[in-house]
């Protein structure tokens, strides 16, 4: 991932953001040492951002699409009340085993429910009346539009959806690969959707923040 802002400025942002829980630092270090794609980590600034979004919206039920090693889920769980819940979806048993091992060591880990399997199937299988206050989307880019259309009906009015990697290392400006075009298509879909209001933020690799009307 090519940084959207210069590294010294990114380091400055990290230095002026509330530090993560030590367990999150340990999880990040473990992921960097043992996983193939450590750039997929949410990281301390976005992790804190997600936690604060959960807190300021008084979210009680969260849906996450894309778990990886569990940094973002654990960050958001810390922002939930004691009876809050996160359903997180992923297809990788190896990285999610790492996630579960760290969740088990956190007082907030009991708020997280992992469902292994294709996320679109998971969403379809949820109870028909289940809705969410907050959704975090950070999975395969080619399906972003499909995920968006699947979860928007389950997002409560006034609820928020945050989609990660929406600047895609700047490749949205000159798309070439399939994933580049997928991110452009997602951003366009949100921009033209009268059901929502939105803002595209240059946090880390870009976060599209969507509020359902």
C-alpha cells in the first residue's frame, strides 16, 4: 500500500492519537512478523477512529466484513457497551485463528462473533429483522458494491457505514487493474445513491463514511 500522506506526517498523526491498548500493539507486531500481508492491518489511527465512531454513534450492534487478524474488530469492541455485539465475517481460517487467540485475552473479546464463510452468504442467512448501527467494510474489493447493496437495507436509519481502502493507494485516479476499477465503481455508486449522505476521508488508505438517511 502506497501511503496517501508522507510517512513523517503519518508518524505525526500516530504520535498525536491516543495510544492503542497494549494488546493491540502486540497483535499488530505479531501480524507483521507472521502474516503474509501485514499492510492489511487497520493500524492505530484508523483503529482509534473506528472505536470513536462506534462510541459517538452509541452503536450496540456492529457488522464487519473482513476480519483479517482481528485488529479492527477488537478496536470497535472496546467502543461498545457491555451488551454490545460485533458480527465479523471472513473466509480465512488461519488469520481468524490469530484473531480469536487475541480476542480471548481481551475483556472485550466476548462481544465479537466470528462467522466463517462468504460474507454475502452470511448476510443473507442472518435473521430477516436483524439490523445494525454501524458497518465496517474491509474485504475483497471486487465485491464492495455487492456488499454495500447487501448491508444497506440492514443499516438502521441514521446508521453509519465505513468502507476502507477507498483511495486505493491513489489508483482510483488512474484505474488499471480489476480492483482499481472496483473501487472507482464503489465510490461512484455511493456518490450517486440518494439513500445516503457521505464523505470520502483521506484517513490511511481512504475511508468512505456513509450515513443512511
